[in-house]
């Protein structure tokens, strides 16, 4: 993925999220929970706490949410747990797609050799 000036200015956790899901700066990123609104926040499922620990900036802990869902996840631990489950499912689908892509790439590479 080619980084634009816009992406270089993003916070580290936002870059991690966008890179993993191969989003560009012009992409519409839908809220992972309600699927209705644009994801405007990258939510830390396990809160970074005061001071913002960078140790929690890994894809399994980062979820794109709209403002309403983000507020609900911050204030309702049961909803946040549901977010975690739904996000891990989304991450697994992406990993599976990457594995399948790699298999096809290797298969095509073997045919040409």
C-alpha cells in the first residue's frame, strides 16, 4: 500500500487499522457494528487508559466505529464485548482472504515456472 501525506499524519493505531484492511484515504470505511454510518473513530477494545499506551495498538484491539457505536462501546462493557467478538470475526475473514490470495498467487506462479 502506498502511503499518502494524509496517512503519514494519522495516528499510529489508525495507520495499523487502515493498512491491515487495505483502506485508502478516500475509502468509505463503514462502522463495523451498525453498518449504517461512516466509521469516524478507531476504538481500542481494550482501553489504552490515561497516557495512551502504544502497546495496545494491534489489529485485534482496533475497531472502526461510528460516533454512536463508539460512545456505546466506551460506556457499556457488554456492548464492548460484543464489539470484540464481531471485530475478531472481521479480522479472521481478512486473514482468510489473504491466505486464499497467497495460495492463488503461488499456484499461478508455479504454472508459469
